[in-house]
């Protein structure tokens, strides 16, 4: 999600600033990104820093947080409904990214239990696992899938009314991205 939320904009800015440079941008989970930095296979990494901890060999700079939400297609049964809970949202198929931070996973575990107690939980959780938020949004446009997404990433779909943001938000849904490089 970091790659598509902030990484592509950063790539564009770097290419505009340095015309004689080639940039390879690879989407990896944060553990692999740190490994690439330490092996000097990468110079920079942008990733969710919630679980990073103290990394004495790295300089990690937090980036601006992006609020998140849940996005289904515009005709979805939850679209426009008020008074939603996370358990209500989890009664529908959810499409996740491959690796979510523990601070987010715990929220889903608790809400999933409540959805199961209500008897309305979608039988498989998550219903889909993809590595690209854009791919997840494409799945949402053609099904009852709900996608956790940042508003900045979903902007074009929201403007075209292909998807909507559900009227439910908690502070833990914001991204916690940072950019890291080796100290030396």
C-alpha cells in the first residue's frame, strides 16, 4: 500500500528532479525491504513503520499519515448506511493486502469475532489477499468485496463514483509510513 499511496508520487518527483537517473521501484513487505537496504540492493525503502522498532543501522523518517477507510462499489448494500460497526462491515467479503501491521490485524480479529457471534459473518476471512490496493479496488468494483484503502489512493474511483467510502472510521486506520535508508 505504501508503494501505491506515496511511492509512485515520490518516483515521479525523483524522475522530474534527476533526469539522468534510473529508478527501480519494487513492492515488498517491510521485512524484505529492510533486508534489501542492509544488503545494499536498495538505497531507500518506504514502508509501514509500525512494527519496525529500533533499527540502529537505519535512519527512519516518518511520513505524513493518510487516513484510511473501507471502500465497496457504489451500489453495495452497505453504501450510504449509517451507524455501521466494523463487525457489520466484516459480514461482507473483505479483500486484504498481503501483509498488515499487527496494530490493524488485532482490530479485525476482535470485529470478526463479533461478526461471527451475530451470525452474519462472511464465511471466509479474508475473502481475497492481493499485493496491490489498485487490484483490490478493481475487485470491489465488480463484486460485494469491501477494501480497506486510503482516500488518497482511491481518489479517482471515488470521483467516478465506482466506489464509495463507508461512513465508518477509526484513528487506527491511518497509515504509518516512513522512509528509511542506511545510516552510513
